[in-house]
């Protein structure tokens, strides 16, 4: 990937995040985090990835879909690109996966320490 594309992607991410924070008044979009953007080479499309609390997936997706046109028009004014990219929002599940893995590792750590205590205090590194 070229360095220029990374700058464009980051510029789009920062702009969309700012728009959600200051220019959109839908309460369903509170505490939505834009984790990244992927702008097509010709800047016709922008795939924006977001995270939100697990209980709010559906309402957030609906709110983003409803606000897509407004976000796009504000984005066009702020970025001064030749084209305003069509926005496509995608739920970024990597944060949820990382949290589940962390909980699993904590459970396994507790299970292993319980098992070693039952075996007489010797750990698995005998």
C-alpha cells in the first residue's frame, strides 16, 4: 500500500469521527468509535469501520444508515476532495474478539492455578 493511501484513510477516519462527535445529533451514535477507514484509490468509496457496545449493534447500524447522506455531505465540505465518497459502514468486531480472548485467558489462568494447587503446589513446568 502506498503511503498516500494511508494518509487519505486516516484523514477520512478523523473527519468521520469528528462529524459523528460534533455534527450529528442522533443519540444512537453516541460513543461510536471509528476504528479505521479504507478509501478506494479513486476516492469513490469509503469503507468506515466502527465499534460500539455489543447491545447497540442493530440500533447503531440503523442510525449510521440513516445519517449516511448527511455525514457524506459534511465530509465533502471538510475534505475538499473532487468527489464525495459513498460511505459504507462496517462493524469492527476485533475489539469484541480481543475482549473474549482476554476473558478466556483469565479463566484458563485461574483454572491452571487451581489445578496446580490441587496437585500439591507444583506448576505445569515440572
